[in-house]
């Protein structure tokens, strides 16, 4: 055998006989339909709906109660003493740590909402919609929802990461606010007025909602003139007014009504899609009850109403044991807690897992109070009194007449508490106005100055991004 | 029960073992008379060493047979051979083996020359073989005797403790397969199993191969050795070579063994009175009712649940050949019955390996074919769990024949499900009767595996060959599960009646929960093939010895499909269990999936060169492509390796050294890959229900459907392993003592993790990504001593020790969120963190027991703490006990393992003992920890419990909490005698019967461990996933011990 001459042949045989190229390695998918073969194309609106959808998560039905009201002087944990609601007792007593599940849950849900918004914005921008106005509206909606989520984050945690930039670094509060303001300014420019939406689209973010939120952001920043400016834009838009009867603000028929600026939408009929168990967690507990009985109004809140002689708002806000509700439902004397949150009560769905209760996030009365507070700080007492007394007039309270700036400030703060109780704003107000330490200690809770102004960065976050700074005191 | 087993085994004997037993008897009868007709030829002589000194104990065998003798103290031998044309083989440790044809002579004197090198062992290196002494890499070899010395279903079981660097975690359930880890865990989620190559065919496991068919197993441990299998070698390569025909006249081997199996390490549970005390103490603390002191039943659930298992194994093989053909045919049947009722495993294998030489030996054809058929009736291991927890106060059966349940009259404190007026009937706990889980379970799985390879080797010259090899494996399985829902429902409460069930059934038409029974069937088939072509050039030029291998390989895996279906209300009798006979009142469910196959393509080359068997260099380069990475089209990767060796003992300056017989230094470096990585896809979530993708708008509140992104798919590619190895091999004292020492460092550079998205990231779902490094470094030492004291007495002792340190390093920012080790009650026990081993324990540290309520009030405690509960350390001293106080406690994977193997031959007796131990790990007693109220406890926990202030500050009271803590984390070290065998071979009394050996063997007779559960050997769920239940005892099958009797008969 003349072997050497056969070697090239052998090599050829070995290396080329089996055509092992990319074709061989490119195997067709059989188990699942490959992306290229998928016919479904998502419309940009679907991703925008997905951003709204995140506001219907369980976090808003339970954790949210803990970090906004239970923690404050407005509400107690409620429920049975043995039912802690995982950490609601710790929030109630200001004993929470960085592993508190409620704080962790809210931190996460806001960032997930921000993520959905950013994705929706990017998807909408690149999708190739021909209707510019529609495209800008969708982007504006997502920006509004993103700004709302960042606004919660920055007020609770101070410096927080800007998701688009770096997940491991907290950026100064100032930059977060700049981001929020730019999102809202852009939303104001591209969102339609409430009246410009078709009826069946009501509930989407409007120009008025973005203006109202921006006004609230400026109030938080103590930029009084901009706060007044944006409040005035809402007030002068002619889109909004006060619901004549305070207690009817939380009825189904006034959802997205004249006073409504932004609400989280919910549906009680099958297929029900509410803010999860928002009505159930706060429903009366025990005989005749329909819920878990969390987030119950404090005696202190009752006294606050009484000191003002404010029967209308007290009765609209609080369900008392033994009372017969406006729809005829009798609440037994023997329910477990003396008081429950009436603003969460759904007549049609009561303790159903998904109720029709829309959560009022921004309403016209608050814009009036923002204007009142900011105008007072600017020394414009007349405008302040005018706005404040519009709110008082509805609930049949005497007008405030003081022209003393400090007194008026106190009056407006108190008005906010009574008007907006259980609308998830009390803790922010206490912190913003610097009253938190004084009020909470008077309320018997150990508020530590220099610590409790901010929440701890959740442990689950720090565990994965250890270089992120913890807030002082935790 | 035992009697039943016996009947069972008789039944099996009747069907499967009889042919072999008949064969055994026939062999005796047929060949017995032949004795007197045999041609007799006697050879004698003396064997001397190179200096003319007589050598005692030299083995002399007739080539191709097992007939032989050995020299006496004067070096003299005498042997009767069948034919004067036979060849004699003279072998002795430390000397070159010589083969001398008799050529009709009666006197043959021989001078043996010392072996210039250690042994002449050949190892398989992948696409070829190599002399052991020429290796530059780290390869361990195990041969047939070591594998078959103990009876086992798969070969890997018997290898525990025999090879350095190989950690085998056994599972003693019938049909159970061990987990094999070579040199530590390198991957968290990718394929963790080593690659098996059976006669050149890559496969996932070797469960279909009878251990007695295996000639040898080679473990390619370091990168220099394994990189020839580049793309799948990251977890090591195990090469299995099955037996070939021996050539010559047919030789029969028949063997059979049978034995009984029982629990090795049972745990004593509290009895009736102890339980009552424990229960009452617990209930007193939480304000529950009290049990009356006198109760009717005292059930030992493990006694009721466990049966004696058995193992029967029979094998027969024939091997022989002529000038152009060698053949090997074998048949094996293995039957196991487990510790639970009707828990069985049965496997038959048939193998035929033939070798043909054509055209004057120019073409060599190898053909291997094996068929393996198995049937398995598994039982749920959850029964072990329930038996642990159920109270001894519950009867197995009530007098009326109904299953016992933990019903108790809370008013009288007496057990029972009936009560007078105003009396409350409650339950002691939520568990059922352990026997029902077994009684109503009806599963069966049948499998058929066809595996074969055909290879042709063309010898162009004596130094140039071309080999083409085609291999394939076809696997079928069909399984079914029959669930008598109605009977189960009735059995779970003695007050339930069939009428009640039927009423509910009528009220819920079409609701499958109320069907009489359900039948689930699943068929699955898979096929894989590979085709390798390579040329080998092997030539020596003067003192330059070179070998060059070049080739390519292509492979297609996972071609197949699965079909499954569920039907309801099929007839009760097993013969009618067809989906088609299910009732039309219930919707049948049918699923069918074609698997997406994957393909692999590789080009490889290897050069092995040595100068004068002193200086060695091996270089390997492999280029691999895999369809796994089709989404990025980044198919290809290079895997190089290089190995160096220096045999000092062949140097001139060492030639005068009498002490050292062999000394070699080795070093290697290489890169290996793992392409068995998880599938990664972007999921967009949508829903038509109430989900957070959807929202409502407008007064009509129309539900609008939206979408959100789960997590985007990352571009996942090869897991790459880089490995360094340094080793030394040495033989001293006339090669009686041989030792090898290896150091290695193995780094998985880009390990794939299941990443929990950061809370502040946009993504909601966990996703896979490369996220860190895993470093395994270790030392392996092996020491073998063998000696022949006289021709009648020889022995060998082998010890080995492997140490491996595992550490996760360089975890990507934000990727440290992986947790695992869930106990099924919401508690987790493991977490990933940089600087810790893979799968590290992470939990609260128990630091005592709360003695008083006052103590709890004045110290940081977890919510709900009560006196008698464990007290956890406030690690960060912030006054609050929360997750930040959890700490790491090492790993469940042993840091070190060691084996000791002893063999002794004295006259006709042979004795062997293998022991195996591990240490440096911790295991978690989940059975003891995850306790809800009212369950039974171990006697040990009962006796040492906290009973009030000052009683103990270590052990919790009857009322304890179920949080995961270091209290339940125990030392996982153990030492076990794996096998003791004593054999006796009959003297050669019959000509055609070359060997008859009887033996008795004890498997796992002794276990030394401080662990309080059933077994410290815990593979866990999901094939040993480090973040699954590996190292946690929850429903694990206990270790078992087996006493076996067996016989081996060799005929010719």
C-alpha cells in the first residue's frame, strides 16, 4: 500500500465527509414556537395598559395601607391582636427594620412599574405609529405613571437609584426630582385634557393629572410659586370641580367624576379586576363583617374631627361598630374593632377578592389645598383663604378667616388631614411639614429624629447590591 | 410479610432465574465426564529473577484460560495444561510479564526481568489508548474485578471510595442511581453530571449496562485528559469499556447472588406514653386540649411500613473466538424489592460484543449491541416522612377494618372518631395514615434501551490507522399512574362512606376531583447518534515516540417525543387501564410534544510525544460547535490543553537508585466547556383574567388586556472551565508500594446562575445569566500496597484521600440573590454569596432556648417566641432578629472523602473489605425541623427536650417553632463499611470447570455517623441541584444494608 499518498485523501474523508457546518448546528425549534414564527404582535397600548395594571397589584391592597396610614396617627393596625399582617404591627409602632416585607414590597412594585413604563415608552417610540398625537399620548401616560412611582420612592427613601442609569447607585434626591419634573412636563405637553378622552377611555392619565401631580411635587420641594402655578392650571382648566356631597366622592357613581383627577380603576363584576383585596383587607372583621379589619381609624382621628365639629367628613371616613351604612348594611356592635375605613368600602362587592372600589389618588379638593398652602407661604393670604374655604364650605364648616401666616398654615395642615384621611397621604404630610416627630411622639410612638424621616433600603436590595448605602439609623 | 416476599421471589425465580440455574447445572453435568478424556501435558520448571535468584509466588497461567499455578519458595512450578501447544503466561508484580509457547516442551525455565516502568497498564484516553506510565494527565482506572466484587445495579454504586477525586453519593432505593461529582461542583444550573462515553458512544448515564459486562472504567479528571471531549468535559469524563471476546475456545461464566435488604440506620421514634407527654406539654403551652394518659394503640409506624427487601442477580456470559472473530455474549437479570410494599425494580440486559478482523487484519470491525429492559414499581418516599410524623396513638386499622386516622375526642382526650353529645372530635395533626400512601399508589414504568456501536478501523500500516465509528442509543419508556380517588377519599376518614362520595360525584358532574379514579399514561422515546472519524499516527523514530490523532465528531441528541394522557373512571381491573376505556363524563387530557434536538460538531487533534520515555508532552486542541447557542449563532469555541511529564526514574542519574522503582512528575493546563445550559427565553406576560397586566377604563369598566415583559433572555453561552493540575506518581519497595499525588485548581469562569432580578430592576422574573466564578481546588492522594508473603498468602491495602474546596467568587454585581434549600414550609436554608461554597447553608444561629417569658421580653426575639422555643442569635446586635442575622454554615458537599480497600488471599479463600467516609460537610435534618403541631418526635428529641426553666439551654421543648436554624444542621461526616466479602474457591476438581467460587457479602454492614436522621447521604431533588433539597432529609430513602450469598462458576 502506498500509504503516504493516501493521507490527503484520508484527511479529506475525515473532515469533509460529514458536512458539519452551521447548517448542522442550526436546529429548528420544535417544542415551542420560535420568535420568528410567532404571529402575535403586541400593540404599544398593551404595554401601557400593563403599566396601569401594576397599580392593581396586591401591594396596593395591603402593604400600601401599612406604609401610608397605619404608620401614621390616622390609623391603627386593627384586626386581631394576634394577626400581625406580617409587619403591620411593626409599622404601627415604628419598630420596622430593613426586612419589613411591606417596605420591601412597595420598593419593588414601584421599580417594577417604572420598568414597565420605560419599556412601554421605548416600545411605543420604536413601534412606528403613524398617529403622532396618539403616540405622544401613550408615552405621556407612561411618563405620568413613572413620575408617580418615583415620587413615592423619593419621598420614602430619599436618594434612590434611577433605574435607567444604574441599579446599584443611589442618586441625590435633587436628581430624582429633576427626572420626575421632566417626565411630568413632558406628560403635560402630550396628554389630552380629561374632556378630550372618549368616555370609554376615562381613567387614563390626563394633562390635569400631570399638572396636579407636578403641583404636588413642587409643594413637596417648597417651590411655592410653581406649586401655585400648576394648581392654578388645574383650577382654571374648567375640567374639574368639587363633588357637592363629600361622602359621595367614594360612591361608584362618582368614579372619574367631576372631582376626580386620577384614580386607580377597579371592576367588581365578573371578570372582576379590582385592586386585589383592597376592600376586603379593610372590611369589618368579626360577626356581620366582610373583611380582615386592618387599617382602622384611631381615636385621635375621631377627636380631630370632633375638635373641628366635622361630622360630615368623620362619618364619611369612618365606619363605627353598630352603625348602619348608607346602603343599609348593618355593622354589628360585636365586630372586632371599634372603627373601620369607610373610604375603602365597596357596597356592591364588600369583602369580595376583587372589588369595584377605585382608589382616589388625586382629586380637586387636594389641588385647592395645595394652592392654599403654597399661596399662604407666598403671603397671598386671600387666595389661600379662598381655596381653603371652598373645601370647608362643602362640609358645612365655618370659613377660616385668620390672616396670620402661621395660624393659617396650621389650619391648612389640619384641613388636609381631615379632608384626605385614609387617602394614603398622611405620613407624607407629617414628614413634609416636619410635624412627624412631634405628632407621633404625642401619639405614643417612638419616632426617632434623623431616622424615621426615611424608610430603610430593603434588605433584599442591599443583599444583592451591598455597595448601596443604607439610610441612617437602620 | 417475609413470607409474602419469599413467594414473590419464588415467582421471579421461576420466570427469570431458572434458565441460568439450569444452565449452571447443565454445565456441571455435561462437562463432568469429560475429565478423563482430556489430553494431559505437564510442564515444570523454575522462575528466576535477572540475577538468577529464584522468585517465589510468580503467577503462571495458560493463556486464554484462568487455569494456573504459582511458583513455590524455591521458584519452582508444575502445571498440567490441556494441550502441548498452549502458551504460558508468567507474571509477577514488578517484573515484565512473559509469554512462552510450550511447543511440546515439558521443562521451561524462565528468567523474569524487572519492569522498567510501573506496570504495563493501558488506559483509555478518548479516541485511543495510552500506557499509564506515559500519561501527562490525571486518569484513574477501575477494572472489572473492582466493579463486580459487590453486587450492584449500576457500576458507579460500587466505586464509592475507590477513586481519588470522585465523589459518589449513593441512593439505595431500588433502581436508584447515584450522583457522581468529579473534583467538586463547578456548575449551579447547567448539566452537573460528568460525560459518560461507552465504547466510544457518548451517553448521559450507564444505568442500562450490567456491571459485569464492564471491562474497565477510566476517569478523565483533569483538563489535559478530558479536553479531547472539550464541549462536554467540564464536569469530567468517564469512559466505560465493555468486555470483548477473549478468543479461543468458548468460556462460560455463570454467577448468581441473592440477598436481603434492611434499613441500615433506623431512627427510634417516641412511643405511646412519650408521645402523650410530648403532646400534652406542647398543648399546655399553646392552650390546647390534653390527651388522656391511657390510650388503646401504640403503633410503631416504621415497623408497619417497612418490609425486608431483597436483591437477586443472575448473570451468564460466553466468550470466545477464532482467528477472525471474537465474541462476547452476556445476559443479566437483576431484581430488587425495596423496603416498601410492592416497591420493585427489575432489569434484564443482553449484550453482544463482536470483533472481526478482515483482509489479513487490515480491517478491524468492532460491533457492540446491548438491550436493556426494565420495569419499575415506585412507591412515594413521602411515606417515610408521614411515618416519622404520625402519632403512635393512631392505629394502622380500626377494628372495623377502616384505616386509622389521627382523630381524637378532644373532650375526653381519648383517641377515636366517635364522640358523645357535646364532645368535640378533632385531629392530632394534619397527616394521614402512612400506609394509605403506599396502598393507593399504583405506578409502573417500563423502559427499553437499545444501545450499539459499529466501528471500523483500517490499519494502513502498523503506524497509521483510520477509524470510523457510528453509535446510537434508542430509549423507550412507558409509564402509568392509577389513582383510586374514591378509595383514597374514603380511607382518609373512617366516617366517610361510598354513598357520600357518590352523592358528591352526582352533584359535581364532570368535576374530576370526584371521579372514581384517574389514569395517567406517558410514553416517551428518544434517540441520539454520533459519528466519529479519526486517524491515528503512532510511530517511534529512534528515541522519539510520537502519536498523533486527528478527527472529527458529529452528534445529534434528544430526537424524540413524548405523549401523555389522563382519563377518569377507567375500570378497576388493571387489564383495562386504557385511556379509551375512561368515562366520557370527564374530559380526557392529551399532551404531545416533539423535543427540540440538539446537535454538536467537533474537530479535534492531539499530539503525544515523548523522548526516550523520559520527557513527555501532550497537546490537545478541540473546536466545538453546539446548536444550543442557535439564538446568538455563536456556535463555536476552542478548547486547548497541554500536559507535560518527566519520568525521573528513567534518567541515568536515577538508574542506580534501588529504592525508587518509578518516579514521574506531571503538570497540565486546559480549558473545558459545558454546553448543557438552561434554555433562556424572553417571556411576555399576558392574561385574560384578573392579572396585573390588565386594567379597566371608563364608566363601563371594560377589562382591557395589556402585556408586560417578564425578564429578557440573556445571551447564554458555554460555561468554561480552566483547570491546572500537578501530580507525581511513585513506586517504591520493588513496586509493592505505589502512590500518586495530584493538586488541582479548577475554575468555572462564567458559571450560569438563576438570577433573582434586583428589586429596583425593571424585571419581574428570575432569569439565567453568567454571573460568577466557581473555584474548586484540591488534593488527591492514593496509596496502594500489595505484597505476597508466600504462595498461599497475598494481600493488598489501598487507601485514598481527596480534599476539595469549593468557593464562589467574582459574583456579578446584583447577582447574589439566589436562595434555595426550601423545606416545604416557606423556610429556606441556602443562599449564594461570594466567598461561600456553591449551595452554602444560610440560616439563623440557634444560641439556646428561651427559658422564661421575661427573658423573651427583654431580649431581641422573633415574633411569636415562647419559652421552650429556640433562641436565635442577634448576629448584628441591632436588637432585632431578622434576615440580617442569618449566617453561612458551610456546605452539604463533603470537603474530603476517603476510602480504604483491603484484599487478602489465603489458599482458596479470598477476603475483601471496602470502607468509605466523608467529612467537612453539614446536613440538615428537615424531618426533625419542619414540625407542625401534634406530630410525633424521635425518642432522642423527647428525652432531651426542654421541660421548664433551667432544664436545658440547648434543646427545644415540646412546643417549638419550625424556623430553619443551625440547631437542625448537623455534622454530615460518616464512615461506612461499604462491603465485606468472603469467598471460597473450590480446588480445581473438574477439568472443564475452571472455577467455582462461593461467597458471602455484606453490603453497608456498618455506618458510623453522628447524624440523627436516617441517612447523611442526601442527593436531594432535581438531580442534585445545589439550591434544591440536596443535603436536606425530608423524604429521603434510607440507606440500606444487604446480606448476599452468591456463586460464580467459570466453565470452558
